[in-house]
C-alpha cells in the first residue's frame, strides 16, 4: 500500500481544519485554526511530503462529520480506518482505548492508565500520548482530563480554551461535575 499522504483544508464553524489520509487510512487531522494558510503550514510541518488533493468520497464524508461536530451536532468517528503506523504499539493501545470514549464522556489520564495496566508512570505516559496524538477529535484526546477533572494540557490551536470549548460542544460545560470515570469494559 502507498503511504503517500494527501491532505485537504476545509472550513468549519470554528475555523479552518485539515485532514490527511493515505491508502491505509486517515493519518492526520488539524483542529481549527484562524486561517487556511496557517492550517496548511501546520499540516505540512507534520507531513512535509504531503500533497494537497481533492478528497475522495469517503474523506468528504469524514469532513462533513467534522463540520457537524464543530457546528454542535453529535458526531461519532469510532468507525473510521486510521493509519497509526508511525506510532508505537503502546501509543496504538492508548489511542484505541481513547477512541472508545463516546460523545459527552470524559475520563482522566490516571483512569485510562489504570484501564490499560500501565503502572505508576501510566498517567504521565497517557499525557505524552495525548500530546502527540496525530489525529485529534477522531482520537478524542480532548476527553482525557487531569486528576480532579481539571483540563490538563492541550497542544492544539487555542490550547486548553479549545479543549474546554470542544467539551462544551459535547454538553460538558462543568467538567468536574460531569466527569464519567467508567470502565471501558475490557
């Protein structure tokens, strides 16, 4: 299979996003930035050999789901095929577990680490994986919070303010009151 990365820039209610894909699956997503050019530069920093392209019908459907999400509509991305080939096996496990967090559900770094039996440094490892998440929103790292329901970090454009806004879109305006620390049911 080819690993030639293609990408497209598109506008949402919250700003300009970019999605990257190859023959394996979706390989990147850039959360909303203020301008199309800023978003393009960010995507090319991540995928320097990427080529802007017309999205396939399947990618156009994903773009519409992302637009719906940022318009405040419930959106599910759990069925999408991803290319995580550049990630370690551990990060792949973390991202798979994170993808099972549905709309309007949140957990903590520590709870997720416990679910995956990651040991004493597990929460830190989860935080590192979330910071390096190549496909935010589709791998919903915004739903993983620090201890006590605090926001924790967020490396996307807008930082933790963007994280808070995404959680609010999902009906979690008061994070501490809404935290659902439930088992993934392995």
